């Protein structure tokens, strides 16, 4: 199951994010919130300074990821299930 970056909406497998949480993936592009949810990822667009650039217009996936992260806290598996349901229902289409 995937969770989405709350900035760019890129899908990441839950196990990939777990590797970041446990220090096995030390890519500095990752930024997790206190619950371990990705706020920035290696796929986020970079600014001129090379740091992830916060998206002004977020995709439906990124918006949903930010909301789910706030609602479920450190329940990453629950977040992945909720996001998967949202995708199945078509709630994350660009035209929604
Ligand atoms: Zn990202």
C-alpha cells in the first residue's frame, strides 16, 4: 500500500517510508512530520537552493495526504488504507 507525499503527492510504499523512519534511508530530501508522515520526498521539485520547494497549488493526492496525516497521526497503515479507499472512489482525480 502507498501513502502520498503531502507536498508533491508522489506515492511511496509504506515500507519505503518505514526505512526512512528507521534511519535506513538517509536521503536528505526526506522530511517527515513527528508522526513519520512524509512532508517532503526525493521527488519534490527543488528550488534554486536545492531544497524541496513547497508547492503552491497542490494536487488532490497531496491535499488528501496532508489531511489524512493530520487525522491519523502515526497510524501510517491506516493512512495508506484510507488513501487507497479515496483513490478507489475517485476522490483524488485532478478534476474532482
Ligand atoms: Zn514529494
